[in-house]
């Protein structure tokens, strides 16, 4: 795409502010359901997102053809003026640095250079590796590759070219013994290139073994427990139970939430710190600029138990009078950006897992997220498996686990932090749009007073 073409479109905007994002999206999918290849596709699509701020109204229009630019501008301006009649206060945008940059990610094997035959062969080999085991009855294994080639300009002079390249391989493995079936998730991926997907046989073997071991495990006994969350579950808690309430657009119209989440409030254990950092190199959640052209930066959301920052777009940054963070991201060219987490994680401590087990004494060790939901301050997550802990020692495996709790109670009762930070290679978030590059993580964490029940 020639930036001059985008400038020609945007130059016709008669408003206080306008921006235009053009994207080319390339997607490859390969899906195995059991031994059957059920999907193989490669698509390329493109389009534009125009945003206009006029007289305090902020509007966006999506279009797919360059010649429709004039019509999109008129529609966006009309909608902005209509919105301005009903908005109180009117929309304003926080000042942002003018950027002129081109950024290409550092990749170890660009997936765009790998043949479809090689991608298919690798996916098939991992799928068959699980299916060759007795009592593994089916699999659902997918290869997904998404490339967003982005071009962004605004009326302030910003001009950015950035590619986002995501590869992932994963799905589910299901075991069965008589009437009992167990399903585990498996996968890896990221933003650092195709090489990350190679040599993952040990991961497939471990998850296959887990699916088989769960057939011999007993259901968990329900109750209130001290719990050690493994890094994946700790990261899911950070993202789902807390992280969304750090997104300014989800709390801006809720006075009760804003009162509880006032910057400077003590909301967590004094040793708890949670950070969102999209700038961590090679991580799934990495990007350099968000879809408003704002540089991404690390944001300390909770610092030693104190709420210290929240995530913003230019609009909410102005409304809250809080600093820009670079966290306004779209799924692709079909959407205007919304506030999203990048890489959210709980800061590690100094304890080993053995230290945490000894500190807990009796309770449960729970591992790997298996779905979940939040409802206001309360959350419920599934865990793939757990182990009973007695006198600081790991014991028998248990299955069919749901854990639930209250956000604020849990934040105050996370009292132990491992030294083993792990960031997810399979993230994702479904807030409003799908963000496959949302990443989470943490160390092992000791939490008191979580409610655990079987399915």
C-alpha cells in the first residue's frame, strides 16, 4: 500500500481529528478432527477503518474499496455530529506523540515462507502422535497462521507501518475408558515465527499422558481450600478476574467499580504486583504500536497491593486524565480498536514450588485452565487437573475441578509467589472482538480460601 493513497483519502476529512488504518490480512488454517483432515484454507482479505472526531462526537466507518473513501468520510462525519448531540461530556482525545516508523517483527522462520505441504505434514505428525495411544479416542488439532500487515496514518502527522505475525498449533486430546471421557488442551504458538512450532513432540506426549492419567483419577471433593495455582491458572486469574477491570472502557460508566478501583487504593496482598507489558520481545502479546498509533509500554497495574494504573485508549485517557498506555487494539480491518490487554502477568517472587507447598501445608495443587467465566466481582474457572497436597507433599491426582471466588477476596489472599514466571504461548481474549495475541502468565501462586467443586 502506498501511504500517499491513504493521505489522499484522509485529506478530505473536515473534522478536528481523523485517522485511517488499512490492513491486509492473510490467514492459513489446517484442522484435523481425529484422523480426518476437515479444513485446509488460505485466504487474503483487506480493508480500511476510518475514525473521525467532530464537534465532540467520535465515529468510525469500515470500508473495503479505496473508491468508497469519500462516502465513508461523509458517513463518519454525519454519525459523529449525531453522536455529539447526546454525549455528555463530549469526546476528546489525549495528546499523543507524532510517530513516523516502519517496524517488521524479528522472526525465526517467517511462516509466509513455509510451504503448505510442510505445515500440513507437521500438523498431521503431532495429531497422529496422540492418536496412536490406546484409549485416545479423538483429537481436534489445528494449525493457525494470521498475518496483519498494517498501515496507519492520522491528521496529526503519524505514519506507521507494522506487521503482526502469529502462528499457533493446538487443540484438544480426548481419552475414554468405558463411560468416562476426559479432554485436555494442548498447544503452543507465538509471535516469533514458525520455528516455535517445531520439536514439540514432548509437549504432545505430556498432554497425551495427562489425558490417560485423568481416566484413573478421582473427582475432587468439593470444599474451601488453600490452593496453589500453576502459572497458567495464575495468569488466567490475572487476565479474566482482574485484568478486564483494569480496562478503562469497562469501568468508566460504573460508579461502584470506579470507587473500588480508585488509583491508590490498597486492593491486594502487599506482595502482589500485576503488570501488563506488550513490549516483551517475542511474546505472544507483543506489538510496538497499538491501533491508534500510540507506542506500547509496560503498565504497572497493581504495585505491592496498590492499584497504580489502568489501561487506556486516547479517549479514555483524556476522560480519566490519566497517562496514555498504548492498549487500544483491533481484531483486524473489520473493527475499530478497543482497549485490550497485551501481556498481563503476576510478578514473580523468591519462593520455590517446594517452599509454597510447605507454606500451604494441606490443600490442592491446581493446573492449567479449562474454560471459565466472570460475573461482576466473582469468577469461576475450570482446571484440567489437580493434586491433593498433605503436609506439604504432592499426592494423588484429582479431576473434574471448578474453582470460584471473589476478585477482591482473592487479591488480598494471594500470599505466596513462586520464582518461576511462565508466559502463555496460547492466549486469546474474546472481549467484544477476538484478540488471538492477548497473553497471560505468572509464577506458581498460593491462595487461601478458594471454593473448589467438581463438575
